[in-house]
C-alpha cells in the first residue's frame, strides 16, 4: 500500500474544507500490538460510534490481553516488580485530552484517561492521584502482574543483580539496573489507535506499560499529549511507539500535525518529524515509529531506525474487509 496517497506535495488538502475530514469515510490506523482490538474498533465505527469510542473500545481489549507484554495486564513490571501503566486519549474535534501516568492496579488505563478528560478540569494525573481518581470513578481494579511476567522479572534479577543486591532486592540502588534494562529492551512497545468516524471527527489514543524493568515512576510518551499522540480534526492525527523519550524531547506527535497544518502532506510531515528526531544529541537514543493520518484518512507510518521485521501496522478504511498490514518505512 502506498504510504502517502494524498494530494500534491505541499498542498493543504483542507484549504476548501476548514471544518475537518469531510468525505474521509471511516478510517482506523493502529500498530501491531493493537491487532486484538481492531475488530471491535471497526465495528464501533461501522455502527456510527464516535472515533473516541472506537479508540477506547479497541485499546481496552489490548489492555486486557495478557499476550501483549507491553500494555496493561501481562505487561512487564518496573524494577520493583510493579506494572505501571500510562495512557492518553484526545478528541480532535474539541482538542480536549485526558491522560494518566504510572497508574497501578487498574486494568483499563485508557478508560481512566478518558474520564480524566470528561470529569476533571485537568488533563493529566499521575501515580497515587491517578489511582485515587480511578477508585473514585469505580474503574475496574486488577492485579496486572501475571505469573508469567513475574517469572520473567525474577529470572532477570537472578541473572543480572549482584549477589548482595539479590538478597536485598528491591532495597538497592536501581539506577544502574534501569540503564542495563533499557539497553536490553529491543521493543519498547505501546498500542496506538488513530480513527476517523462518520462525522469526520478524529481521535487518538495510546496505552502502555512502558519498557521492561524501567525505573519506578518513569513516564513515557504514551501519556504525554503532543509527544506520544495528538489529534486535530482540521489537519490530522499522530501516535508514536517505541523510544518514548525521543518523542517527548522532540514533541513528535504535535509536530507531525503542525507540519500538516502548514501545508505538508502526511508523508512530508513524517519526514520532517524524523529530521527533528535525528537532531537530538545525548540522552537515550533509539528508534521511534510514527503513525499518522491526514484529515482525509491518508496514512503514513515511518520510523527513525530499523525496528525489526516483527514491527508492523494495520490500516483499515471503509470498504475493506480486513485491514492492510505493512511495515514502517525507514527513509
């Protein structure tokens, strides 16, 4: 599938339609980790549901699937053995957003994030405050650490921790282990969903348990509006996966949408954002995958480096029986 099937380079496809994605039809773009929720999201869109509802419905299924080791239940824990989840959701019609970070003990971080957007005057809750809010709204509690994830965690400590530290774990200095764990993680997965509904509204959502054995309290880009996700009905939407620190530093998701606002096609916007990423010096360096839709539903999925053959995306547009699958382009 061509990754950019939009208009002429540099032309703004929305100049004659300032209100949004009129005529786009139903569209869904997700990354590989989100496949298990794709059918539910598509059905929500086909039934006339809002893009926000489709994004939330799809991501909830990913969060509940223990086979997905980077999101929700079954996700690998931090160095303390706790699963901490980040999530955010954004309405491209109103530019409202909600986010939670380092949320523990609740199955559906994406739904808590949406309720932050709808019930609070705030955008972002983290840690104990996020958990308190989840309790207040009656969110579904869950022990997210599965036996399989716990076993992987114990084996990692046994293999990498010094003998004195193994005996005292986790009451040991953790910084050196966080760096080691980061170097070993090949896939810093997230799930991202971008959708366009029958009314032409766009929405974006992301959810993640972060990388395996992260330092406690680490927040990735999934919960940071403008870094890991952004949606604006007038121009497009973007979601990022993998090395979240890079997206935070470059403000990647907002940048992609802003480049489209300034007249770039979706593919040109992703190329500009990749150039921004390559200018980052120092700190954690790693590949980032960008998933983007313009307001007409045209997709581009690109990465700043090779993420391996197992990293794919799924794109569905009204009229398709099943999503098309592809790999990110690496310019």
